[in-house]
C-alpha cells in the first residue's frame, strides 16, 4: 500500500507519523514547499519524497496519487493528529469488497484536538454534501483509502482545500460504496495551515462550496463496470 502524506513544514511531526506506517507499506511524503527541512527528515527516515511546487493541499495530494503505484492508495495528514496505522482496517474493507472508499470519522481524544470553528465548518459541509449527493456522512476527514485506478478515473481537478470533498462528491456520482470508520483524533503538532484560524476555515469552506456547486460528472465507465 502507498500512503500519501501531504507535507508543508512538518519537521516536528514527521518522525511520529513515519514510525507509525504499517510494515510493508510505503510512505510518499509530498513536500509542498517546506522550509524547515521536512524533506530531508523524511528521506532520512526511509520515506520517498515527492516535490510539488504548486502550493495547495489538493496539489500535494494529487502529486502523491500520481506518484503512487500500489493497487490501494491511502491518504493521511502529516501533522501527527491521525495515526496511519489506523488505515489497516480501511484497506481490509476495500480488499474484502465491502467498500470502494473508506473515510476516517474523527473522534477527538483531547480538548483542542478539533477546534470549534473547524467542527462547525465540517458539519456545514456534511449537510451540504447530503443535499448534493444524498450521502449521510458525519465527517469529511483526511484519513482515507481507495483503489488507485479508481481514484485516477475520477478526474479530480481541485488543487486547493476542496480536493478531499471533490473526491467524495465524484465518488458518490460514480456510484461508489462509501463507508466511514471511527479513528482517534489528537492535537496536531504546530498550527494548521487550513483550519488553524477562522479565516483559514472560511477559505476552506469557500473552496469546498465551489466543489459542491459543480454539476454531476459522468460516471467513469471502467470503474462503474468493475463495480457491477
């Protein structure tokens, strides 16, 4: 399995994250312009480092997907708030044919792990997603797993904060079986570049609102046929 880890100045968290990669899995650390030595730390700890010059969470995630070669690709934040070892049951469900996309439903483990403004934004987006797709999800968290070829077939275009949501929306439009799995959520190392402030949260919500306004995409023929 390949684990895509979008990274922007995460030198403090990287050792904790990489030591939790399941045995036999490959860590793809996507350096999105770090200035704190994150890339060097990742290489020293055995990760493959992919550079993505274009700034943006979606740009980093998609660069990782493009560099991946495993049948199943996972995504995890690189700030130590989530444990990549928790992806193991996600992959089992996909291998067993129980789901096509598995998302981590975050369960805060300490005060401050999930700020009020970030929860509020997540809740608002979940409600908008339900109106748009009918999916009754309670979280749109970054911990997730799916088959690489299926993800590529979605033709994801957002390169900012809307990337994770666009993945879910297009997967729903394509008829994917989408499941949630509870995962512990801990205080991150450092300050979030997206939801660390009200302004960052608002910008993320704005990006995602644009994704929800997109018309339904045609279903990818190959992925739909495989599901049947």
